[in-house]
């Protein structure tokens, strides 16, 4: 291999590597007001910022627009909002510490409920099947006198 060919190969490999590795600008999506409005709350009226119409909501939107103009990412903007307005600005709590229970408990309770039903329903069905008589005539056998009386009553009312 000559020096010129090797240089072209290195340049080609470097160009391919640069194309394969996303840049910092493409790795973090550009923040948009509508995406952020759906994820944060108005701290004054406790509504999602996307639907809030209070003066505080307008101030928060202005703050977000300023941060977007400065090139902040969505995660950076959310951190700035928490620093400015406190954690109440987040639409959903961060998934760490005690707040993790908000994300873990509902699916866990659902799974426990399904497992409980899967375990107890067959037992209940078996229990009710065993407790009920197999056929209504098996437990109610009539004497010949009762059968004759029943036939008379039925013929009298039947027409």
C-alpha cells in the first residue's frame, strides 16, 4: 500500500465514522414549546401548561421560549423550570426515591389482583359446583300421593 492510498483509506474511514456518530445537536432533539407544555404544569392554577390561561402560565411559556431561543434541550429546560418554579412545575414526578412508588405500585397492584383472581376463581367455581345439587329432580322425589295431587292441581289450572 502506498502512502497516498493509505491516506485516502484513513480519510474515508474517518468520514464514515463521523457520519455514523450522531453529533450533539442531533443526539438531543430540539426542544419545542408544545412538547414541553404537555409535560409541565402551571404552578398557579395546577393545570397542564398546554391548557392553562393564567398570567403565571403566560410567564412560564415566555420563560420556556427564552430557553428554547438560547438552544436548551428539553431536559435542560425542565431542569431550569424546576430551579425557577420548584418541583410542582413537573407534570409527573421524577422516577427516583419515594416518587418511584408512583410508577411501580399501580402495575404491581394490578398483577397481584390478576394473580389472586386466577388462583381463587377456579376454587370458587368448583365450590359452587359442589354445593349446588346436580339435578333438581334428584333431591325432590315425590310419593305417589303427592304426584297424583300435583297432576290434579296442574289439570285444574291448566285448563
